C-alpha cells in the first residue's frame, strides 16, 4: 500500500503513519497539480490511497475510474492538532480499503 498525503494535509502528519509507505505531494514534485491530474499520477506511480481533507473531491472526480481509495479527514480545521485525534481511526481502516472507496473519518 502506497499512501499519498494531499497538499491540504499538514506534512508532519506523515510521522504518524511512518510504518506505512507514505509520501507527500511535495516530495513527489506534484505541488499545484489539479485533482484529476493528481489521481492519474498516483495511479501511474502505484499509489493506492490518498489522504486528504478535501471533502468535495468525491463530487469532482470519478474515483472508481481513478483506481485509488480516498480517506477524507473531517475536522474543525486542517491543522495538525485538529487532525491528530483521527489518526487511530486512519490506522484501523487503511488495510480494509479498496480502489474507489471514499471513507470519511471524523465529523464536521
């Protein structure tokens, strides 16, 4: 499983998933890419999961066709302190994801 942290997710969150094959959009050189292009790049590079805070992504893209799973972190903000409480749930669902799945963790 290869996980990509979207640009809207604080990069330090990567440390919380250090036991996984995880990379950031910045590390991959994909900063500023639109969602459709990002999903294509992910698929081409063997990524299976996108971790994001973008709650509208599922309505903007054909995620079944993209072939990746999306985990949407829903918190008060996309700041690290607001996202940290969601990490245990992220760990517990990662191995259950299938391509095209969109899972929201947290509440608005």
